C-alpha cells in the first residue's frame, strides 16, 4: 500500500468474512474515481515475500456510495451500499487474503480482508482470523465498541457491523500487525495449515474436528459463547491451543443478521448488558466472560486470565531449561525490553485454572500503579492436548522485530526479541503439529515457586 489517498477516495467491504474456494464473493465498493480495479493477494510466505497475487480484475465502473448510517439506539454505523462486483474464486487457494482496491487514476488504494476458509481441519494447525476483534475496534462511521462521536464511553456503539470498511491500517483492520507475521512464519515452516475465522468456528460445531492445534493470534478478545464452547470441546478432545497474544476470549458477544446476511452484526453491550433486548429475551449477557450474571472466566480455557492495560515492561525468562525455549539461548533472568505490552495475562488462582501448569516467564509489571506479573505458561490436559499462552499482546508483532531497539515500529522491540519469539513459536507449532504433546511432554507444575501465598490460600 503506497497511495492510500484522501478519505472516501476508494473503500469497500466483502459481503462475507469468509468463503470456500469456488463460492462467489460479493464486494461493495465506493469511490470518487470513474473506474477501479481489484487485486486479490494471498498472504503468507513466498520465498521471503508476504503475499502472492492470485487474481486481478479489469477496470470496474466506480460509484460514490452514501455515507455511514448510524442507528440512533445502538449507535451502530453501517454502510448501506449496493453490490458493485462479484468475484469468481474458483482458483483461489485456502488462506488469509487482502484484496487491494486501486483507482485507475493512480491516486488511491485500500484493502479489503477476506478469508478463504479450509474445507477440513483434520490433522492441521488451524489459524483463526480474529475478525470480531478487528470489527470491535473499527471506527469507520465514527464509533466502535469503545468510543463514539464524543470520544467517550457513553457515545460508543453497543453493536458493530461487518457491513462497512475497516478504518484502520488502510482497510486491513488489525490483520497486518497481529496476524500476518505468524501466518508467514507458520507457512515458512511448511506446517499443514487450515484457515478460518471466529465467526465460522462459532457457526460450525464440526469446524475443528480432528485439528492438531488451534492458533489464537495477537489480539483475539471478542468471542461468542458458541466459539468458546467449540474450542473448549476440541481442546478437551486432544486439539492443542496456542494463544499467541493476551486478552483472549475476554468479551462475550452475540451475532445477529444484517440486511447483507447472517452473523453480520456483533452485539456487545458490556456494562449496559441489561439494556440489551437479546438479554431481555433470555440470551446470555454480552459483557465480560468473567462477570455476573453468568460468570465464566476465560482462565478455565486458557490457564491465564487478562490482568490489565496499559503496560510496557521487559519480558523476564524464569524457566530457560524448558523444552519450548530450546534454541533461544535464554538464561534465567534474561529480560527482553518492551515485549510485555500493551495488555497482559497472568495466572490467577482466584479463578478456575487447569493444572498442571508450568510458568516459563514471570515478568514484573506495574499497571496503573498496581504491581503484578505477566506469565507465559504451558499446561497439559488429560486428553493429551497442551495449551501454550504467551501472556503478552506484543508476541506476534515481535516476530517481525529484526533491527535495533527504539523507534515506533514494533514498539521498540529489537532483533533479540524477534529471535526469541520466533524460536519459541516455532518450537510450539512444531510440537503441537506432531501429536499429543500434553501426553508425551506433560507440564511440570511450578506455580508454588511463583505464587506461594495464593497457592496456599487456595489449597493448591
């Protein structure tokens, strides 16, 4: 992307977050130019390149479509646009895609993300694009699930729609920062991969059947109860879970239809859940998973639980001899500046926590004046599955850190942090692809070494 151009010069969205190869893909594009083109790039690893051109359209007639419509009750912004293109995807391989819209006058470009989902996950490591979290932070039309026109919480949306472009990263949402680096590494490793989205995992109870592992990427905050239920069922049946971020499975959402199709609206009232008509009709509250009136802390699935925002702290290795850290060269007490941030997770035995669980890094942090820790953990389960959780949101971003520390790129992470995270991630993905790591390499519980007082209080 070299020419984003002025606002509204060109932008668009896909009518579905994912398709199967061969299914038609409808696009709704708005542009001030008379003509535009669509280029479909499959994101991955191609001898060092991150993308391959799969298809390109000829010039298509442009139309300037209406501005955002905002629902007065929920403050949800959406684009009531007509379809401008339908793409034949017959020859598109499975994977994560960025479609690039180019005005033919050379003045503007924008991305449109879409997933060509896999037909089967059996024996594969499943990459789950966190599209609901991308949408939660999407301010196209003036509001997201955090703030609206006043810039304050009271003006935030209570629902957000996939029927609109992404405002961030030139239309790519959070994909390029929190997901693309991991996909490149996994494809470079040659692992058998499958691709899907959180929407599809929620919709299809069979999506994860037989999967070797499920990968939650850098920022995967918004889950429906159905997605959580299906991932938990897969984990308990022997599918590994790699959580390569923090703040995972924190917000509970519900999907509703839009005029474009099913599951196009993400409902999350948060503290205002009692005002949610769905909740009033008997649906679960769309608030944080851990909170009343239906508490179900994410730690029962992940082993760790979200603990705070914002932090910027060194990542401190405490268990360098663990097999997952092989090849890193790390020693006890080694610190990697800036690797813990901007949100973090920890073990907290005040919440349900699977055992045995092994802490590999125990990093001191101070969040809004409160001292705490960020934990990287490995845990094993009776069905043979294992869970690895990094405890920091910057893990996937750090995979791309190759230069000296400092600067805005990668939050100042350096090549040393990049080598460490790439090596550990490769160890995790390789082990999880080979078989039941939780049975062959069970966790050696060491919580008492890090949480003596809490362990005693809770009888652990």
